[in-house]
C-alpha cells in the first residue's frame, strides 16, 4: 500500500517583499542616474557619461581616455592622457547632444557651461517631473505585481492574516519609495531653479 504524500504549500513572504524592495530601490537608483544627466546650469561631469570616443579602433567611454574634472562651477576640464586624442574628443563632444562647444589650449579641453535661461530652467523642471513620475509609476507597478503574487499565494494556501500583513508591509515600502522619489524631484527642482 502506497502512502499518499501531502504537499505543504510554502510561500516565502519575506523573499517576496525583499524582491519588491529591490525593484523599488532600482527605480530610485535609475531616477538618481537620470537626474544626474539633466544639466542644471552647473558643471557636472556626468553629462559626459554617454560620450564615446574612437581610441585605437574601439569606441570607449570618454573617462577611459582622459581625466575629467570640474575646476569651477561653470567649467568642465578634460585632460586627455594622449595629446593625439584632443581632436577626436572634441569631435565626439561636438557631435553629442550636450550642446556645448569645446575649446582647447593644446593640453586641456574646456567646456564652459552656459547659464540657463528662465524658460530652459522651466523645461528642465518639466523633464525632471516626467522622469520622476515614470519612476513613481514603476514603483506602483511593482506594488501591483507583488499584490497579485500575494493574492495568488493566498489562493494556493497562504494564510489570510499572513497575506494581509504582507500587504501592509508592501504598502509601507511603496510609501517610502514614493516619498524618496518626491524628495529627489524637489531637490532637483531647487537645483535647477537656483540661479
């Protein structure tokens, strides 16, 4: 006579909540990265992150062929390790969407960051707001997906009180990361609007 096995449903609520927190944290990290690329009238070497230059036949990041620094709030200095790279770096900057004309003295390439007009500042705040809103949507979607997972787990045997407790914890995570996104946006808006 064969004994019948009973399968006990095991659903790891903590693992599910950590996954939610990880996804929400990634959304915030993405937001911070996006904000770093939005020029706020101050010199920031992060605006050069997407620039690639041809170095001996392969396209590499600008910071792989030059030292980048910010000697003052309105200037970015680029000192190529190989002086033969000056023209290549200048061309890459001119062809990029950053919209700043480089100057050089034979050793260092300088980018003068122009002050922003009031209209441009407002546009950058709108752009930042859109990025912030898409981050908040991502956080809400994560909450929705995890709620669906919890509801399914309850149908499959997760006790109702454990599911309700997990929902509460998930809501707290959601609120924490939405607040973080709002704080980052407020900070960026202040940075952009400060002349």
